[in-house]
């Protein structure tokens, strides 16, 4: 069955000498993997590696077979040509970081139009703004809404937030409860819109602490989640 759909590149991996395996999040079928033959060959390759940079947005055509794990592109074109996400060092570092996280947590081979639209819309916004060093924080918190463990945003006056339960509490009930300065940092990112820049309110140390809290929250709610390898580079670039 010939399928035409939009896709967001999650990862690429060189295969043998000249081929490439590309993993995408598609609007039509969720997560899919593709074998790109001759990607690194100067003569044979129809689709070059430049198409498949992290979080590139593509329009693709494929011959879909439900019993296959690897598919083949029939046609590929850039759906959106980013102005800054792959060229500005701060933004490209964030893109690599988020692509690694999405590649880890997105597993479903079925469509989720709301999730796809969220990723697409937020990335296009990030591409247009001059600067937003808090984008990845807000992106990750917003992402939890679409994958099933969004933090409770009521009862914010309670002194503890249980990361494991995802809710506010009157009392501390275990090692995964945060309070005080940690809770203040966590609250500062909940419910904030992408175009509200609150980065000036935090020091570099506080930003790093907040990101660690968010990643801990993901670890507690996703069994397969691991801290991304690109985290060290992200912290180095931003600090």
C-alpha cells in the first residue's frame, strides 16, 4: 500500500559501508524505520544523509507493508526548511538532545495526531525565535501531556510535589518528594507558555538543577528512559 505522510526524523545510523537506517515519527503510522540504500555513495544514492538531520520535517512516500520492520522511501522531500535549528549552536544542541529523548521514548507504531502536531508546532516556533534557552524544559513538560504522565497543576500551594505520583502533597512521603527551592524551580516551568521567557530568573546552576528534576520525572514514569548521552554536551554549551 502506497502511503504519503509527514515525518519527523528521530535518528539515523550508518549501516554497512554505504547505507543508512533512519527512524522517523510519522503522522500516519507512528514510529517507523527505513533502510536508505546508497546514502553514502556518490553515484547510487537517491536520498542523501543531509535529508535526515535530527528532527528534520519531511514529506515522504513509502510502500507500507504491515509485516515489515524496515521500509523503503519511494520519495522524500523537506517539508520545512529550518532557518536556524541546524545552524545555530545553541539550537542545534537542543535539537540533538530532544531528538535523543524522543528516539528513546516514542515506541508506538500507530498514529497520534495530537502528539505529532505538538512536536511539529513547537519546533517550528523554536526555529523562528531569536533565543529561548528554556525551550527544551517547556517542551519536555508539555510532552508529558501527550504520553500520559502530565504533572498535576492544581494544589500548587502544598509544600511537596511527589515526582513518582505526579501530584502535590501536604507531607513528605518518600525520596521522590521535592520541596523548597527544588519545588520553586519546578513550579516555575509548569504551565508557562513557550513565548514567556523566564530564563533570567534562574542562574546556570538552577537551570541545571531544574533539568535534572525533569529528567528524574521522566525516569520515574518511563521504564525504558535513560539520561541522554547528549546531556553533558548540552550542559557544557549552555553553561
